[in-house]
C-alpha cells in the first residue's frame, strides 16, 4: 500500500469511527429521553468504544510523524480531525444529557 493510500485509509477510518461515535451518542440521548437508561448507557459504551478506535488511529498517525515519516496534510486529513473533535464533544455532551434526563426522571 502506498503512503498516500495509507494516509487516505487513516483519514477515512477516523471519519467512520467518529460518525459511529456520534450516532451511538445520539441514540443514547433518544433512549434516555424515553426513560430507557439501560439502553442509553449501552449506547454511550458503544460511543466510547468507537472513539477509542479513532484515538488509536490518530495515535498511529502521530507516532508515524514523530518517527520522521511524512504525513501529507490534505483537506481530507483536516476534515477527519474535525470529525474526531466534533465526535468527542458530542459524546461528552450526550453523557451530560443522559445524566440530566436521569435527574429529571428521579425528581418526578
């Protein structure tokens, strides 16, 4: 596999895992809104698992660059990093929303 193909694979994998993270986080919010906190927690665990995979990919990219291998910065690479940061934020906010729905549920 060429260096360019490998960089493309890294970027696309980051985008895919980030998308999975956001989807699971949104499903967690929907489940907690319905009062299904068991499902919400399962979805948050899945979101965490996806974001960990994305972090592994990012760490591999950073390690390659630290070892002197050139990572070509393309719009796709920047886009993949943007997806990752958005997914992290979304996952964190989803956790807070699930916690908030639990508080509301318990106060009724």
